[in-house]
C-alpha cells in the first residue's frame, strides 16, 4: 500500500485532502475540497498497481487506466457518481468523482441485523430498481462497461432516497479483441464474486458477472446474512441456504430470481440485466418510498420463537377460560 495522503495535502493545486474515507486492496479513497468550485466536496479514488509487473506491462496498465477513465468521465446517470477529472502523480493515478453523502447498504444491513429486523422486500426492490437502471446504462454503453465490484458497501443511499452505485475501482471496458490486464490489486469481494472472476486475465467476465454480484447483494439485503462464496459452493452446492429459509417474508418470486442470478455457470444466469429484472419484478410496480423495517424474530433465535409459542398458548387458554365463564354465567 502507498503511504496515505494526509489531511491538508493539496493535489494539482486544486484538491485539498480532508480525510481518508475508504481503504481497500486497490488503494485509498479520500474526501477532498475542490478549491476551484467553492463548497464542492469530491471523492478521490487512488489507484494502486501491482508493482511487481514488468515495466512494459505497468506502462500498458496505466495507459489502460487513462482510456477507461476517459470513458467513465463521459458517463451521466442519476444513480452513478459523476467522474469529473482524472490525473496521475508519479506512480499513482486518481479518479475524481462526486462525493455521495448518506449510508452505504452494508451499514443498513448491520443496523437491521442488530435490531433483529429485516428490510421489507418492497423497499429492497425499490433500491434494486435503481441499481438495475444504472447497470442497464453501463452495460448498454458501446463497448459495454462492467462494474465488477457490486456489493452493499459500494451502494449508497442518499438522504433524498436516491441510490448510487459507487467505486469504479475494478471497472472493465469490454473493448472487442482487447485483453484486460489485471493490474489493480483485488478482484472484488469474495462473497459477491462469481467463479469466472477468479481466473485473472484469462477469465472471461461480462455483464453476467455483474448480475451474479447483484443477486448476491440482494440476497444479503433481504436476509441480513452474507451468501456462501462461489468457490465454497462449487465444492458443496448445499452451502447456499435458500433465502426464504432465513427470511420467510421474502416472496417466492424474489427468491427464484436471486438464485437464478447466482447460478455458478454464467450460461445458467440471466443473460442481461433486463432479463433479470423481468424475473425479479415480474410486472410489479416498485415504490422507492421509505418503508418501515419488519420486526420479526430471526429463524436462528430459538428463544424468541419459544416466547411467541408460550404467548400464543397462554392466549388460547385465556380465551378458553373466558368462554367457559360466559357459558356458566348464562
């Protein structure tokens, strides 16, 4: 890892570092003040390369970063942060994006888990509808753009209720005939990564890889439990617990769509985000308005279930006693 930038450091006489707000295998993410546009906060994504690469490959990698940054800067979608600038300083490359306020969905999962609640399917599908719109936009570019790191912590819910898919650290532009060199350390988060993404440069990732990660993300959002990794499932398919066994409030339709998206072989998944949405929503009108979480005992909490059983039993006995008293008094 490179030495992190410190608060107060100035890049390109424009971006003043406020703090480090993210860290991963690919580098750091910083919150910065844009001194040219007073009051504007931005996020600086620092890209780290595998320095063990031969100089020729490292040079090609940085050229690839510039090509892909140029593509990202042209994107304009309400559910994606706007990439406004990119530049290099010595051995580091930077993407400058809009800073997105709010909580990421991983934080919301942890909050629901702590309160022993599930986010309602209606609300989660509202978020999914926005994410799907962003993915359809990315996959519809010429050439298509694959995010390759969809996960709850890379999706932010803004105070206005808008969902944004952030962090383009592993983005891949599917240029025909072009070999993408994996030079940025990290291949996505294992819980949400399909098998084909583990193969390095020789692996063929396409839009179906994003669909797998999207399905795995929805699994986590609806169950509060992370899905089994694809590698573990390859050895033991039973490792993936059907979502409705964890949260019985999930509709059979949503469960089928999620498991379809998480098929191990790409050919057995939906072939496009539009096909996945057809299975997930099936003509339903999806609201994006806030919905209260469902407070239910988790299936793994036998004590809560026992208390509910006792309560129901005593209620039944009470009703029986009242019924007998009414009969006697008559």
